[in-house]
C-alpha cells in the first residue's frame, strides 16, 4: 500500500485513530500512573455526585422554611448547607488536582511515545522525503500532542461526570413529576416523568442545532493547525539562516514569504471565528433559556398545588442537573471538534511512522543486509533518482556491476557528471529505499557515515566530539589529542563550554571537528560523502594524512577528491547514468 493511500485511510476512520491512540497509551511507560489517577478520579466524581444529590434534596426543606418564615428550621438548613458545601469544596479541590496530574501524565506518555516513534531508526528522514507529514512535524510533536493529551483528559472526565449526574438526578426528577395530572378543558391526562421528557427534548433540540451549526469546526481546526505549523516553520527557517539572508539582502523576500504564511493562518482563524460565533448563538441562547425553562416546566404542578415551593425549587434544580448532563455535548461541541482535529493529526502522523516498514515506498526497493565475513558488497545496484508515483524516471548504477570492499580497503566512488553520489550515500545508510539491487554492509562492525554537511547539536563541545555516543565513554586526554590532531588546539580547553557551535565554527572547522569525532570513536568502517570538497588546501593537507593513518579502518569516499586518492592509495570505482531504471 502506498503511504498516501494509507494516510488517507487513517484520516477517514475515527475508529482507526482511536485504536492508534489506545495503542500509544497502552505502550506508555506511565500507563499505570494514569490508571491509578483515573481510578482516584472515578471515586472522587462518584462522591461528588452523591454530595450533589444531597445538596439538591436540601432545597426542599430550605425553601419551605423560607415560605413558612420558620427561623429555627432556616438556621438548621444553613448549617446543613455548610456541611454539604464544605465536603463538596474539598472534593472539588481534590478533583482539580487529579485532573491536572492525569493530564500531565497523559501528555508525558503521548509526547514521549510520538517522539520515540519519530526518532526510531531513519523514520523521520524517510517520512520527510516521502510525505508532507514529515516536512515540518513540530506542530504534531508539540502542540497537537499537548492539546490531544490535555483535551482527552478534560473531555473524558467531563463526559463521565455528566453521565454520573444524569444517572443520579434522572430518578429524582422522574419521581418529582410522575404523579402530576394535566387538564385541558374537560380532558385530563398524565405524562409519567414529564419533566424528564422535557429535559430530553430541550437537550436534544440544542444538540441537533449545535451539530447543524458547528459541523465544519473539526475541519477548520485541522486546517488552522496545519497553517500554524507552516508559519512556525517559515520563522524557524529564517532564524536559522539570518546570515545568508542579510548577506544577500533577502529580507524583503523572506518578509513576503512569512506574511503569506501569516495570511493563511489569519484566514483560517477568521473562518473558525465565524463558525464559533454562529455556534455561540445556539449554546448561549439555550444557556440563557435554561434559567427559566425548568421553572416554566415545573410551574403547572406548583400552581395546581401538587408540589410546594420547596418542591418546585428542588424539581427546578434537578431539571437543571439533568439538562446540564444532557447538554454536555452541546457545551463541548467546539472542544470535541478541536479534539477530533488533534486526534487525527497526531494519530495519522504516528500511524505513518509505525507502519512505514510495511508500506511499499514506490518503484522497487533496495535490499539491505549484513555480511558475516566483514565484507562490504554493492551487488547489481541501480539507484532511482527521480520517483513519480510508481515510476522511476531516472537512475544510475556502477560500471562495475558488483563492487566488493574488503576490511581495511580504501575505495573512492566517482562517476559521471550529474550522478547523485549523495543518493548512493543515503542508500548505503538505509535512508533512500528506491531502486534495486543489494547492499551488504560489514556485520558486527560500527559503521560511521559522515555527510558533507554535518549536524552540530547545541551543547557542550565534549558532547559534539562523542556524538551520538555518551561523552563519558572517552577521556579528556583522548578528546584533547583529537582536537590538536585536526588543528583545533585552541578549543582544547573549552570542552565544557556550551554554544551554538554551527555559528561559532566556520566550514573548515566544522569538518575538522567531524574528523576529531572520527579519531575519538575509532570506527572500523568509515563512509564519507564529499567532505573534502570546498575546503582550504591547508585543511585538506592536515586531514587526509589522518585518514591514511587509519590502517585498520575500511574507508569509502564518495567524491572527486584527488587528495584522498593520493593520500590513501584508494582504488576508484565509477557510477554512470542509465536513464529509466529497470525496476
């Protein structure tokens, strides 16, 4: 199944999205803590419901005391109110704390799971080249994951609380309105539990109108999140390239691009604001009517003398509780739509990551394997360069159909003008799956891939020297010696300094730091991609002897550097264009 088809299938299925979210929760390391807090919440909500029923029953004697002007009974009911309200206050505070802690652990579990799935193997890179989902995933990893965790907690608790209140009060309301007889002229009739039916009709009408008015909210929220992500990506990209923008006087162009992204966000917010405004007509209108509707519905029984004034207030309060529980969906329609959008974005992203190995990436697929004899073999390789749908539009291969590289060999891979050595480099690293043939890498051997443009994470210099390993595995003496060997002796006393090193070091220094990393790690197999091209002659003259001195390391250099070939005595193999691949 193609990735696009799989993503569309998950996007269109709420059930699959819920299954994906449940899978993420069940595999979470904080699952037991979430279950413990959820159990505590259930107990507190049940206790709160019991207290709320007691408070509702308090209405009748309190208002009857007022009607009789009975001061003693009035003061007694005030004491009872203080006791009930005090207990409910404590329960509300406990519930608020449990709500926050449950949301906290929900976010921890979900965020860690999605980040772990994203940075599992080469999934993040592969997704970035195969789907728009991977271009700027920070919105899904951060904001969408936060909203999904927090809103899942609040909406689940709200739904459970509304259900408990409904179960608790619907019996009270039924008994209060079960014996009333309606009279119209000479005709009389009874509607058992008529106030319950009134609450149901009122809530159903509000729900239907909310569904009708707010049906577009989920789509509008998803569109807004996508455009917010595009805006943030534009800002981050500009911030990361401020020097180049300033040198080329590209501020006006960048400002125009950012304003275009901002216009998209503002347009989405305008559409969303209009939809929410229309929804407010329904939610606010029914909310205001709820003040008087319970009294109106209960008033026939009061004027007929069937219930007392206290009974009227008790019935009105019970009606309000039942209606509030029934209209929970109405009050939270916008939040549910927002939750649906966040659920779709996070679960579709996670589904794409976790299922990539089962999805056919396009025309053909390179086979990666490990050898038992330490050999590196490139067997009948044909690499797709441009892929469109199920068609490989351009490709290249080795002139030598089978390339075998023994442990300790030095090989330089060159080729025709326009052949993308970078794609071969990515294919060997398992990042580019399009093509045919077999890549067999040395088994049980650490293989270090060094790209032309490396990555310098923010942190201490010693962390960069060991990256991606832990710096504690190496001594200060080893790191200092490596820095001096590559010509960075002035940084030897700055191992614990934290900085944005990609801005502190120029290109030659960054490549030299990458070589210092190699000297510290001492890999048995080293594959380099054009790292010596474009460097100062002095830098090249200092670094190539270091490669030549790594006698026990297999060296594979993808590039045209004669300095590497001269220093290491490397044999050269060639790449050639083949047009359309036979895959």
